[in-house]
């Protein structure tokens, strides 16, 4: 798929996110919008589906981005996104594997999704499968000790089929990551643990595509290193009045704000 087509899909996903959050009057726009371009390349270019590669959204509060991708892929009905966060809906505020078995794991307790991804990577490698496991983590989430346990252990088990993407928008619910609990130097830390590291602009479709291509080629060449991609992103990307605004971490737009946001996305 061409980069231009992927850019068009990314816009469509952003619009779906705004629509479902406005309908729900609840949710997390900032971190959902920042991960859209990563999701787009993964779901519409890189991953082999449905019985090949696996995806774990460790930063589970960005579930609207995942649901938008699933809807655009045709894996859930597009009308179902209107049920986000509603009673008895399959689309809970964080991914729920019991209600929605198409997702690989129930996530939202920060730090745990990466451990699940590592377990799946170990299992598929032991069984001889050639699939790849992709896991998106957050930067506030990277303050959790469980993240660093996996960072330490995945290289020990030579999990070259594991690719971790940090959605590095540098904000969390309590403020800027650097103020709450600094995690820099991020890429140097992961490299020190034994990961193959790549740093990119997380909104540049070409760079994202090439980073995933590099990760895949390393596995095919029998590298023993898991891959860590630091994707520099913007919280609320695509909606000017949300971009880099911490207050949009977990506040849904009003109907009027949603109309303004959608107009801005369409106009970019």
C-alpha cells in the first residue's frame, strides 16, 4: 500500500476516534491520536493477518485507536464504534479479551501488556512459528517496573520476533513525563539491555514503514535481538487545539469540539 493511501487511512482513523469519543462523552483522545500513524502502518501494511502476526496494545487507554483500526479493517462493524464505553458493549474503555476475543489481551493496567507480548513471543518461537509480535507501550507506562523486567529478560531469551514501539508523546495524565518521572535517556537504556534500537518520527509514514521493515529483516536474518522502536509523537496529533495539551489526555470532546476537530483533520 502506498504512503499516500496510508496517510488517507490515518485521517479516517482519527475521525473515527473523535466520533466515538464524542458519542461516549468519555475516553482518551490525546494518546489515541498520537498512536494512529503507527497503528495505520501496522494494520494496513506490515502485519500478516489473521493467523500470522500478533498485536498487543499495552497502553490500553488508547483503545479507541485500536477499535478504529479494527473497524476500518472490517474486523468489527463500523457501527459498533458508537457503543464505546457503553453498558454491555464489547468496546470497553480498555481492551477486554473476554468481551472482544479478537484482541490478544485485556490491557490497561499499565506495564502488563508488554509482559503478555513477551510470553506470546516466547511461545511462538518455541513452537517454531515465524510470526512477529508487536507491542505498543506508552511513555508514562514506561515508569512501571514491569516494563523494565521485560526489557531485561527479552534479550536473554533471544526474542527476535518481538517488536516494541514506544508511543513517545511525552505526556501523561498527571503532566509532562519529564516532570512526573523522567525516563530519559530512553533509547540508550533499551540498547544497554541488549535490544536493537531504532528512533523515528512517529508521524512520518515512510519512517514507520522502514522501521518495521528493518525489524522484520533482522528476524529473517536470524538476529537474536528483540527490536525497540522509539517513535517520537505528538499527543493529540491532527487536532490543533488538542496537540501537546496534557488536559486532553482523558477528556472527550463535546459535539461542537468534535465537529471542529473533524474539520481540522479533513483539512490537513
